[in-house]
């Protein structure tokens, strides 16, 4: 049985109790970001959720793959034209 949240295009409601000072702060930040309160809060919540999940992502490797990964990390980059061009470029903050 499909629930309203499972139906494409449908939205669920999220109610929050919030102190007036915090609501004012969020409204001010949303305004200078060119967003409404809902979009601002959803963007911030989505970003925080993605960060929380990514910070806890576990990658499992067999010992050989792990050793190869560590070896690649420990190997200094090989000089190439792109690296040389980057090193020759002027520093934008030094102009």
C-alpha cells in the first residue's frame, strides 16, 4: 500500500516548533540568500544530512586492495605538463 510520501510528486509536511529569535535569524539568512524560509531550511537540512551520512560511510577492502590504495596515496605525483603549468601560474592573491 502506497503512502502519500511514496507517491511521485507528493510532499509530506514537517512541522517545527522554533524560538522567535531563531526564526528571525533563519528568515534573515533566507532573505539574503534569495530563498524563502522553507527552501532555505530544506537546503540546510539536506546538506547536513548528506554530510552526516558521508562522514559515516565505510569502505571495506580486502587486504590486497587496501595495500594498493595506501601505496597510491604514498606515491608522489609524477610530473606532467598540467602539473608544471599549475606550478608556473601566478598566484591570484599575490597580484
